[in-house]
C-alpha cells in the first residue's frame, strides 16, 4: 500500500513536471513601422525566437537585426549600417516575465491578456519595458501577440539631421507568433 | 562655351539621377548569387557561435555560407515562405533557415540537406538559433 502511495506521488510529480512546459517558436513574426508625413518605413523579420516557460512565466524573444527585410535593399543597408550598426550589435532581445502566468491556461481555449515586463536590449542599450501581451488558445493552436512603441533615442540610435524628418520617434513594433509545445 | 557647361551639367545630372534610381531599385541580395565563403555542418556552425560569438560574427555575419545538416522541422513563416530547422549537437539549439521566396525546396524531416544562405548571426539564450536567410539548395 505504501509503495502504491509512492508510485502515485511519483506519477503526480511526473505529471506536474511535464505540465511545467515550455512553448516556443523559431518563426516569430516581428515587424516595425515608422510613419512620418514624408515617408513610411516598414520592415519585417520572420525568424524570431520566442520561448515561454508556462510554469515560471519566464519569456524570451530574440532576433537578429540583419534578418529584418525592407521593401528596398537600400533602406535595409542604411538600417543596418547607419542606424542599428548591426555588425557591432547583431541582436535585439527581450527577456522578462509574463505577469499572472498562473491565470493563463495554455490548454484551455480562450484569449488571455497580460503584460510582459523585463529588459529590451538593442543597439547595445538595455531599457526596462512593460508591454501588453495577448495569448490566444484555439484548439491546439497557441498564438502570442504584442504591440508597443519604441523611440530610437532611447536606444542611442542616432538619426542624422537631414533624415530626421523621415524617421518617426514613435516606431510601432508588433510581434506575432504561433507557439508549439517543446517536446523533449 | 555656355552651351558646353550646360551640356556637361545636364549629363552630370542625368548620370547622378540614373545612379540614384539604380541605388533606390537595387535588387535584394540572394545567397544563390554569391559563392559560399565557408562550408560547414549545422553543428559546427552553432558550436562556433556558442564558443566565441564575436569570432563567429567576424567569420560568418552577412556572409553567404554553405551548411549541411539534418532537417528536424519544416514550417511556413508568416509570409508563407518555407523555413527549416537543422539539428545541432545541442537539443535546445538549432540552425534556422528561411528559403529565398522563389527557391526550390526538396526538404523532408530527417533528411540531410545542403543549403546556401546569408548568415545573420545567432539569437536567443534559452533556445539559441543561428539564422540563415535567402537560402537555396545548390544545383
């Protein structure tokens, strides 16, 4: 009987361990949009990594700067060479925590809104940020989404005088990802 | 004399204009246009970044490289373009490849594949990936 109890306890322990799942993707869509009266600039990156630890709420989003694609090759060049200096700072990363992770049930259909609070690092500058996050569970499809605004000045991204009017100080960033359960 | 100056100026303006138009419409870079700067396995590429990211960036960042590896996942990205995950020696790490929009794709899960792609570096700590874009399978 005692053995049975231990077996049960072990099974329970095992099942909670497997529930402490990670959800991830390596094809997160990240885009940004700069709107000014002179010019609209858009770029997107479809190879972002997003990992959520459903037990702790730990979240990491990472991408390479050079994987952002622009409509024009020349814009992409300027973005990499003049603004983001991507040879020196090849990455952008967000590391933080999802608030109220226990209120999100990754196996129960629904739409859950929360916040991700942590550190956004790009162009070698770290900034504390808190952004709204929506997690949608539809059958076995889990989608994570956020939208927030970034000011290039906060990341010491230097925009020279002649093009200042062409690049917004409120650049809208969107992230959308379809997450899969990590199987080990 | 005046006419000559005017003509020279006009030609200069036309050349500058044409060059401007050329720059503005410069085509995007694809991996198939260039010779590979290095040839290695997905495991070698990842371990190079994992052991010395700065050194690996100097070697591979923005370069067309040829990578061999086993396909562990195939997915379409948000633009409907095929992506491949290539295995490395670390189960949490991968080489993430996105095909060029018009590139032929013969990948199946478990298959050994050879790809040419532009390396944009490594991203992430929990599940690191080395990222290749504009990939194509060499003929």
